[in-house]
């Protein structure tokens, strides 16, 4: 299965002209069986979340109305590795390990000496990395007797993932969808319903309000705390969510070895709450040779322009306070197409890495990210999610800089999702209707 | 990479509970380097196409205004294998070989002793099997100096595939899209435009007409014959198209051996023009132990209710006459959601196999196929194209019959495409708005 990076595959009498497509697949039996916990590897311990009313550090009991103990334990665990339950592995193996692919056609189009590798998380049933945490979250809730989950969704990626995962464990799933998306993206709603999820527009009590992620979180949390059979599920930001995503980076490490690469020089991912970025980059934190880069939108530039302080995760101020880069919990970002990046805060783990200098951050306007996404589609063939376009923008800039310096840099990035349910965004871009 | 079918993968101290996800991936270097030509294996030679005006057998020169000589030669070749050019392999390897997957969760839900395997053609950039022929068609045209391709598209799968392939060989691509689809499926249009294709609604000269595949073929052929730099490209029906699709069945044969299966008992695919069905089934034609089954819609039941006779491929009667099962070239099928199956005829190769009894055909109403598709989504996770739902319906019926007979049948089917751009169809099904 392994192919060394430049010993290109040739078969008998059928040499190909370019012979440059390289993809490293692993069988289901080779997926990681533990999650990588970055908490014990951080230089300073992560400050605890604070109770929204008392502003005192919260304990497990404060979180119990929302989350099962299995997840609460993971939220604070300092074990370096945490075992993935067999029942979770079984579902993840429907699509994992995901392929590692070298983007040789993009390299050639850019004329760069850099070698560009990507993890293709778009191959999951929901089309993104989100099911990596939706599945274990549904599992731990099911295991503790919960019958029903609530959550919020903006662009719809997370709601899709949780609906999918709930179907596999026989849980009801109620999704509060930002109203503007609910009205503009009916396909995402239908996808959730196909898996048996039920979807309502948020905010539920203000039928004329376009909604926001912070408001939808408030709706979902309210629902969960008022019903004893119900828990709440969050698709990003929290430690246990980033933990679950580390299968991405661990697989990439194994696959890069198959590709003959000792280590990447830089790891890049887009950043909204930080889960796909954490997933690919956290396993590389201990290796100081590897630069880590977060790519965020200029319209919601949390890491590059936000304040590092305690803030609420939602708009109504119902969630614990987290120490993070934030634009303020009442910040309503402009309506850019990368809905998954429209969040006022960032994961505390990501924020701490940026604060300490271990991780860099860059911000790009959405037109620049769609230029990159269309260049990708016309060279590599697939249509990326608008969120993923931010990573691709940063990758292209990095590869062009490598050309300037004539340096054989190894770039790894996370292809976090496909854009097949975001094509109206491409329509706007291709017909010059993008506003920023 | 290989895992024997019931020696389930276990790793060290992490046994899984169900441990049942099995997927056989092959590296890009293992994809077939020849196409499988069924023509010399047919019991009787295929009768030739007839000229639309003279009704005499046509020769290569008659086809030259539409197709490059490379494809015309393949259309009539009796070589048992035909080499795939390296430049074609290079592009196909962006996603090929596609995985062979065992649908263990569906098996369990059905309580069947049958083992169900599927080839996942939905992983291509365009989301279906169609690029398998779009890529070589674009290549041979480019090689012979053509600058521009025209084609028709109904649901949009074929137009997407040809736009994608054209981008990789620097060809212009003009797609005549059935007007009803053009208006109802803007995402498909945007996908084609993202790859650089240009899309217009058809029929071009009747702006109030909803259109049909036969009319769109006429538009695309007219365009091609009136411009010297332009050729026409067809996504199904013709011999060379089915030839290009045989990479599917050849890969499946290699992967079934890895899975420890000597041969499938039955091979199933949906059938519109016949290209995905031909792709997976033709390499099995010589093995008489293997049953071959075509699954078609009741609303356009060509193989099960059509006449076996010479008919035009298009509505206007501009194309050569082909000997095939047909509902008449003026037949306008009801507007079912499986747009790719709404064609009045069938591939001559498929028609001959059914006529001779080598292949069976079944027809199902669309509600039954969506029931099957939703059961698939809730057990196997992915959302199939409405066309693929027809194959899944036939697979489930076969697996239930195996349960009745308590027989360990091996079923192979083609998961021809995903349904992410057809979610409005699921919306109609889930909310009881399907008409048939």
C-alpha cells in the first residue's frame, strides 16, 4: 500500500505520462484505538471553566445536567491517551481511516517545490470531520441512559453529524438551526431528517429573527436542562470534542510515514471553534519542528483580533465561562458563507496554543478563500466546503512562499469537508455577488 | 489490506463489540490498466447501428463529425482488452480504485444470511461513476485536436462529470440541461460552472418547454455538427461508454478475492442507459455462475416492458438507429426523481444480454426505492442517489429472499452515486409528497 513519495508507481508495460496520483489508504483495522490528549502536554495547565453565576471554577456536577459523566471525565482528564470504545470504533470505521492524499496537481499548478498532503475528512457520511465526535458523544449518552439529544447548528454540518450519529445509537435528535440557514439551506435540513433528526429554526421564540450560533446554543441548552431524558451536545470548542478529533492527526502521522516523510514542516487547518484544527494539529504539538497554523475568516477573526479573556460560549450567558480568544459573546459576525467559522470564540486549547506562541493564526477575506477553492476544484477535482477554502488559501500562500525561498517544504492540511451543500456560495462567487 | 470475510479484525487489547466494518481499498497503482471488452464475448455479434436517413449500417466516417477516431475505433473493436492511456489513468487515479465495502449493518437489519458487497462509485469528484468515461472521452478528443465538447444532461450527473473532465484537459464544455432540471436543480448547474463548464437550458429554441433528455441530445448534437472545433459526448448507451465503465467490475473482482469470495452469486445495478450496470456487470458475463440483474423504474420500464427494435437515441431522430429495448424515441417519461433513469432506450449491449436471457431485469415504483434508500441511510450512513436507490431496492429484495431460503448468497451491487444534490427528492419522500 505504501508508495515512497517520488518512486512513482509504474506497472509493467503501462507507464503513465504523469503518474502522480498518490493516496495512502489504511484498512479499518489500522485506525487508532486511542485518542491523543494534549492537556498533559501543554506547558501550563489550562485554566478551568467558571460557573456563569458564581464565576467560581465549575465541577463535574455543574455539567451533569448537560453532559454524560463519560464526556465530563474526558473534559478534565490528564491521561496522555484515552481508549476509544469498541462500539465507537465500529461506527467510525464505516469511513475511517480517511485517506491521506498528495495534491500533486495543485503543486504543479503553483510551480512550487513544496509537497502538499491533505487528510480527506470529506469522505464521512455527513461530509466533514464532525462525525468523529458526534459518534462518541452519542455513544456515551446512550450508555448512560439518555434517550434524546439537543444541539444547535449554523451551516448545518454539525447538526447533520449528530443526526447521523444518533441514528446509529437509536437516540432522538433535536437540532436548533440558525433561522437564516434553515431558510436558505433546505438541503441540510433534509439531510438531517433523512437520518431521522428533527430540525426547527432558532431562535424559537422570535420568529422574525435571522438567528445566530450563540442564540441557537441557548435554545438547545434550555431544552436539555428542562427535560430529564435529554442531554446537550456541542460540536466544537470543548476539550473532549477536540480530543475525539485527534484520530485525524494520528492517522496522518502513520500515513506520512508510509509516504516516506519524517515530519511535516507545517500543519494547517481552518478554525471556527477549533475542532478540525485541533484534530489534525494536536498530535503534532510535542514535535517542535512542526509549525501549526490556524486559518480564520477576516469577518470573524477571533484569534488574530480578539481578546484573550473569560467569556460565555453562548449569547444568552447560560454556559460556563471559558478562557479563550473572543470577539465578545454578543458579537454577531457578518453573514459569510463559511457558516462553520462564524463563532465569537475559540476552543480554550487552541486559544492557549496561540497565546503561548506554539500556534500561528492568519485571517483571509472570503473572496480570497473562494479563489483558492475554485483553483482547487479545477486542479484537484473536488469542491471544498467554504470553511475548507480558508485552509486551502493558507496552503497556497505557504506553497508560494516555499517557491520564493526555493524550499522543499512539507505541508499537511485538513480537507475538513466538501462543499456540495454549499454550492450557492460558489454561485455567488462565480457571478461576482460576494460581498466581502 | 485484505481481511477474510469472517475473520474479523481485532487489535491487541482493544476488541470491538461488533467489529464488522470491512472495506477493501486498493492503492492507485493497482487500478486496472485495460478496459474489458464484452463484444467478443457475446454469443452473437451485436447488430450495427443504422444511418438515420438511409437505414444502412453506418461506418466510422458517419460518426466522425461527432466523435474522435479513438472512440469510434473502440465502439466497434473486438479486442478482448483495450489499453487505458497513461494520461487517462493519471486522472482516474485521483479517486480510483474505489473501495469495495461490505454492508454488514444492512445485512444485520435485514436478518439475512446473504453477504452484501458494494462498489462505492460515489467517491469520485462528481459524485458518481460518470467520470470513468468522461475522462477518456475528454482525453481522446483533446488528443485529436478538438477544442470544445457539447453534451446534454438530465439530472446533472453526466454534465457534471464532463465539465470536471474537460477542466483537466483544457477543453471548453457546453452542457444542454433539461430545462425542468435547470430550474429545479441550480446546485448541479453551479457545480458544472465551478469546473468551468457553461450550462444552458434545453430546448434552446422553445423557452417555455420543460425539456427532455431526447430533446437535449438533439440540441447538443446540432451544436457539435455545426462547429468544426467541436465534438459531442454521450454519457451512456454506446459501446465505448460501457467499455470505459468496466474498471468498476474489474476492480470488484480483485477486491472480492481479497475479501475471500470466489465469485458473487448475483450482480445488481440500476439501469437508465446502462452504463453503471455495464460497468460492474460486463466483466462477469463470461462467468455463468453469476446472475446479472438490472433494476429500473416502473415509470420508465424499458427492459421489462419495452420493444426490442431499432430506434433513435434522441427525440428529433438525428442520431443513428440502435437495436435496443425502447419505449419509443418520442416517449416522455413521468417526472420521477431518478432523472438518470428517465431514458426511452437502453444500451444495445445491455439490451442484447437481456434479450438472450443472460441478464434479468426488475422494475420498482419510486416510493419503494426511496424506502430502501432511507433504510440504507439509517443503517449504512450514506445517502444514495435516487437512481442508486433502485439498485438498493433490488438488493434488499434479493437479501430477503436469501433469508427465506436460508442461503448464504453473495450479492455485489454498484453504489453508483450519492444523493447529496438530490435531497429535495428525499424531502418529498419524507413528507409524503411523492407522486408514484
